[in-house]
C-alpha cells in the first residue's frame, strides 16, 4: 500500500514485507508533538485497516542519541487546559491504535527514551535496545503521570512492584537493567539495533501472515483474562486458520520439502 508523506515520520520498505518507521524529528530528539500524534495515529490505523503486503514493522528514531524524548514540552508550554486535553486525546488514540495493530511492531530503540517515548516502545510487541541507552517514565516530576499506557504496560513487562518503584520515583534505568527485568528482548551494539531488529522482522515476515496476526491477537487478549477463557479465545483464533489457503500451502510445502509461498489468504 502507499502512505501519505508524513511530516514527522520517515518510512522505508525493506524487502517485500517489512516496513521501517522512523520518528523523524532529530532536532528535538524525536519528541512527540501534535503533528507526530496525527501522523502516528494515521499510520497505525492504515496498517490495521489495509496492511497490504506489510507483515511486520520496525519502529526506530532518527539520529543516534534518542529513540524519543517523549512529549514536546516546548509545544506544550503555555497550552490551555482545553488544548492540552485535546492533544492528549489524540495521543491516546494513537497509543491504542499501536497496541491494537494486528501487524507485529518491533521497537528498535537506538537511544534514550523518556515519558511518552518509552510508552511508545512499550506499546510495541517487543523491544531491541542499544547498549547504554537510558529510559524513564518521569511524568510525576512534571506534575502529571504516565498517560500513554505506561501504568499498564510497564507492570506487565517488569512486574507490579518494580513498575511502582520506577514510576513513582521517576528514576532513569539502563537498557541493561531493562534486559535483566524482561522489558528488553535483546541488547544490541551501537549502530546495530536496526540491523538486528530487521533480521527478526524478516524471520517474522517469512511466516504465514494470517497465522502471525492470529497468534499475536491470542497472546494480547488472552493475557487480559483467565487462562480458560484465554484458551477458548486461542481455539477460536486457531479455527479461523484451518480453512485458509496458507494452511494448505504450509502443509503441502512441508511434505514437498520446499519453502512455502504464503499469500495471506
């Protein structure tokens, strides 16, 4: 599919099925302003409605210093309460669209991430991070609190007690600590995080796209309920794949000892 020319995002198609999305405001460390909020909401909505050939996305930041510095506080300085709430409503819709996107999204964190920047990464399916990067949910130092899913996604990643410590103290932590706690899937050497993420994205994109989407959905929603209900959801997701062309192709390719040609139908 074709995308509009976004003011704050740079898009690059890698191979036939992987989309690289770059937060592209390096002059302000990729901080999220209102326009970036609009652009991200539009992108995730389009990928949900019409993914086309895209089977996996990688989200990273421009430059080498920061993945995303969080909300653009210069733009927010002097905002009226009404304008602030309207902007945050836009951001909220974008965070939900990211978390609900059926296409797997890998965060390739090329530098530090604070506030909404870390919440954006937490909204992705998993995280690769450059060694030495620093992260924080520091909103309580500004008289607000995490509002992009941080109080929900961080405890699901690192546990309730550690999340409370990090959010209530607003203290930064390192990518290495995040890896130790299960927040970060892989630590990458400087300059390698995007390459490493693309390798995994390519592996995902080689698999049956409908199967990948159904499995992601089953994990996402199953964790929000009890295990018996989650298992019922899993079976419903599974049964939707039985009649697909890709299921027939996968079994046929296995028996013919060849690589399957999945078509997403």
